[in-house]
């Protein structure tokens, strides 16, 4: 899910003049898939924000920051949803938000980019890389991306499942962001 935060930040192109993009929340999603007892548990974050300035012709000038409310995580499973805010998992009492800030964005081919930066969860900043695609039609941009994070990097779930007996260490995070160029 941390990765999801990173993907959101990458969401749309902004001209070299640093014109911001505004996320269309109803069309956008930051999600994650945990593997619990060998089965996928698909979740989403209902509350997140992204500040994005991005010009596909000048990716080095990008400014991307995504903030995710960890307390908004939902999977539709009462047991999982009840555990996620707890001290061993997201520890929302200590800090509700995860934050991704891109420090570098590079082109990786036509319509493809890679954003590198730090994903901070539970006060721990960890370097992450988010490959993403960008499709633009007029003033609307759609970004899709995925990265896989290792929950051990943020000490998530290690008290109750330090060996990944129940929940796998690797957690894919997916991002789909639809944004409109701000006027």
C-alpha cells in the first residue's frame, strides 16, 4: 500500500510551467494486495490526496507528493479491517498518514516513466521506485502504476507475524489516477 501512495503522486502530466493537476477521486484508486494464508486480500485506501506538477516533456522537473490516510484502508473483511489500524500493522494512533515524495522522475520510453522517492510510514522513510504509464487526452491524464513493497522495511506486522507464516512480506501496491489539468 505504500507503493500505492507513490503511484498516486505520479498521476498526471503538468506543463513545464509547473501547472498542477487535480485528481478526480471518483475515478482514481490506490490499492494493495496482501497475501494472507496463501490467498489474496485486495484492499484500497478511501482517503488520500496528491499534489502533482508534471510535464511529460520535462519529467526531471516533476513535483509529486501523495498523502494516504492509513485509517481509511479497507478490504471488505471485518477481521482484516479491524487489525489494520492496530499498533502492529499501521499504528494509526501514532500517525495516520503514509507519505510518498518523489525526488526523481525519468522517462522510460513512450508514455512510460519511473518515479523514485521516499515512502514514509510509521515515521520510517524508505526509498521506493514506482514505474508508471501515462496516457493523456486533452486536459485529462490517466496514470497507472504498480510497485511491490516489503512490509518489513517499515516493521509492519512483525510483532504478530515476523516469519510471514500468515501474511506475506511482499505487498503489491497499485495506483490508478485520473487527473485534470488545473486552470
